[in-house]
C-alpha cells in the first residue's frame, strides 16, 4: 500500500467514525451554521449540458439541490467517507435522481475522474465546507483546479476568519467546531489566490456575513 493510499484509508476511517451516527441528523443540524451554500449554488450558472462535481459531497444535500436547480446538467459527487456516501445514495434515490447524480468514494487530494465517472474533467466543481475538515486542504484545491475543463469554474465556500464578528462568538464557534475535527482555514483566501495565479486562472473572493464565511470563485481562462 502506498503512502497516499494509507493516508486516504486513515482519513476515511476518521470520517466514518465521526459521521456514522451524525449523518442521520447532519442536514437538519448543519443548516443553521453552514452559511452561503445555497448562494454558491445559485451562482454556479453552468452552461446547458454541463458537468458539475462536488468534492466532499457528504449526505448529497447540495448535489440534489444542484440537480433540481439545473435540470439539464449531469452531477457527480465524491467523498472519502463510506458512511456519508451511504446516506447520499439513499437521499439521491428518494429524490428520484439516480439517473442524474453519480457518486464515488475517493481521496479529494488525488482522484481520477476518468476511472470514476468516465470524464476527463468538469465544467463546475463545488467544495462546500469540506476544506475545513481535510488536513491537506491545499492539495484539494490544487487537485480541483487540475480537474477543471477549459473555461470551467471552481466554487468554494467555507468558514472565514470571523474578523467582523465579536471575539467571544469566534471563540465559541472554534470550540464547537473542534468537537467535530473542523478547523477554519484563515489563510484560505490567500492560498486560493496564489493557486489560481499559478494555474493562470482568474479569482474572485468575498467574505459574506461579516467574515463568517469565505466564498471563492476560480475560473480557468
């Protein structure tokens, strides 16, 4: 087994342990503080017939919303956690979207879309509140940029630095997130900007909700 495979196995095991039971209440509990997800989806604006991938798709909540919002697009999702994917597959089936949403288990830092989905790349890639849970998160962004088709766009939303919010709120939020192995990446904007520049891509950044979240859009020229 390679070092990469061992790392992926460790990450999968950790995520499965964390979400084995939480996955059943994940969407109901997270809707109150995973802010900006629906705004990200509204801003995707994929072309007709586009392919959309979500990295760290979790329960499938976002993919189902994307498939319904853009009915002429094909949707794909990957996650390292088998437990979360089990919930996602059940949710997709209940929504009647099995013919439009394909799911696969994979390491977000090193995946082969051709082997998983028969595609070389994607028109849109979404990463929603997953980078704060993945230790090698910079590698996830770099891999996503590699998998974008020409003219495609990477859309990211995650926790921000909360600089516009009271210090007591930030401290409480960090303690709460730490219980679930979630670590906001305060250098996320700078890292996204640097990786976009290295890839010859355009980058737009915003900090909605007084810095509670970061929203980034990286577009390949």
